[in-house]
């Protein structure tokens, strides 16, 4: 751990020494905590505060997908291969649940959201039910890894325990905590969220494999023969997890990853689109697309850049291990960051007041040699809950769930 003098020197060199104001008034434990947080800071990342834009691209070109027509005609073949791999214990599920869900405005983990109307049906419960259905159909139990963050780990574990893991075998569910990153105000200055505690937030969903490794789970993954990991978001109750057809199609394609995609419903829909970047798989965000790219059509009149990603990916474990030590690009996101003011009072800002720094799963796809784009029907598998009302909301998700036969 850094000494006070070392921390002082380091912070002065980076214009962040205000963080040590009042250091003398902290308890010994708080002082040690702060010095340890300072030692972990990545000043290169903090220097990115205020930077606009995404990653840089090379020559972009469209990517073909295995579309719903082809999937329908080869369903049996794909499904048999996927079910066999799952039954042999080669596939694990990994839930990304470390996000803050700030747009929903909950002070609990997002998966605790009740999507029911006349009954209680939690998001976590929907996801476990979806996984259980597949596992049962393959005559096995699929290991489930759950990534939480320091902010919601205890609550998430307690919730699963209280609800008896929604009927899933507890010994096959493994929690691990993702890393945090310091947040800064609009001037790039570090903030405190409490006495001797830097304001931090989860470091994005791109760090999931590094965090899984750090938590020591790789040995167990190798020992149990897991070759594939299907990662998925916490906020889409309709998604199919470890879908045998998707798993089988990816294995048969020979690609080291697979990405579930939906067909865009309009050229300007706000979805990250799967494409090729200098021949490698890549995702171009909607705001990075030129109007020409958005509207380009194939000879059949279809959108050339037609397939948007839905945060449901399958990765081969050996490919993940190959890239785990490579640095992912850092994305700078404006956020509401609670902080302690000069009088020591905690302020909950009503609007965005600074930046947090995240790495994203989409950038892992860019590091893969290939990915199979696998088209799913939006109305059946994509009902994300980002907001309470409006687009991608609890309201729109409930509507879709009902259309899919859910009794809410
Ligand atoms: P979102 O991009 O929707 O972020 O995450 P969020 O933090 O949940 O919500 P907002 O933006 O604050 O409203 C997509 C998925 O990635 C996970 C989320 O839990 C969700 O499943 N995620 C996100 C993490 O696991 N860790 C992170 O640091 C960020």
C-alpha cells in the first residue's frame, strides 16, 4: 500500500491532491482504505474524462447472419449438436448483473424488479426459469455464474437465498464480484462518496471474464470441462439462455463466438450493428454510422447493415483466455454520481454531474477471430427493461411478455 507521502506526490502530479484534504481527521481504517484506493487508480483512464466518441474503425463492411429462414430449415441439426454439448456439461451461463440500473431509478439490484402485474414475478426469476427450462430439456443442470458489483453483491446473494434460488440447485450457482473504477466530476476531479472513500462505479460489462478469472473460477471451469460461456443481460426477461439451437449453430460454424442478433426495424434504430471491420467481427454503434451506412441496401432491397446485437453472446473459453490480458478500450459515460460536498454532506445529484469509465462486451467481440451472427425474432426474444416507461421499458416489456403467453 502507498504511504501518505507517496500518495501525496502521485496525486499532485495528476492534479488530484484535493482528495487528501482532511486526511488527518479520518480513522486509521479510513486512511488505509483511501491509500489503498489511490494505489489502485489508473490515471491514464481518468485522463480520458470528457473525451467524446467511440473506438476507431478500419474499413467497415456488412456481415451475413444465419437468418431465421436458415435456422428454421436446419433447426433439428443445430439443436441436436447444442443439446449434446449442454448435456455433456460443456456450456455454462453467465448473468451480467453488476450494472447500476440508474435509468430505472431502483435502489436495489435490477433483477429484483417485479415484472408481474397481478402476481409477483421477479426479473431474476424469469431468467432462472428460462435457464431451467433448457437445462431440464437437456437432462442436466447448467452451471450459472452471476456477476455482481460491490454495490449490489450482498443484496443479490441475499435475494437468491431468500427465494431459494428460484428452484435452481444452489450449488450450481456461483457469484463473483466485478471490479470498480473511480468516477470524476466534469472537471476530471476525483470525488469522495464518504469519509476516505472515493466515488466509484462498476467498471462496465467488458471486464466480466477478467473478473471471473480474478475470482478464481477458471480452475473449476477447466476441471469441469466447460468449453463455452453464454453471457446475457439481467434486463431481458424473454431471452433464451444457452439456447441449444444457437449453441449448436455456433459450434457447427467453427467460429469461436456467437452473437444473437435481431433485424433492425428502421435504418435509424438505436442498436449497435454487427459488421466487419477490416474483415474482423465488430459492432458499430448507431451514433457511429453514417447516413449512407444506415440506409445502404443489398440487391434484394434489405438493409445491408441489418443486424443489431442484443447482449446475448456465446464465447469459447480458450478464445477468452487468449484475450483476457489485452486492454479493452475505455468508454466515458456521463452519469449522476453521488458525492460528499466540502461540508461533508452527501449529495444525490438530480442530473448528470460527471463521468464514469467503462469497458464493454462489444469490444470483446472485436477481439474474436470470428463470430456467428444468429438471427432471432425480436418479438419473441427481446424485451429489454432500461426505463420504467416508453421505449425499452417495463411497460413495453410486459406487453411483449403477455404476447408470448406470460401470465402477469
Ligand atoms: P446497461 O448498459 O443497461 O447498464 O447494462 P446498467 O448499469 O444496468 O443500467 P443504467 O445504464 O445505469 O441504467 C447492460 C447489462 O450489463 C450489465 C448490466 O447489469 C446489464 O445486465 N452490467 C453493466 C454489468 O454487469 N456491469 C457493469 O458495470 C455495467
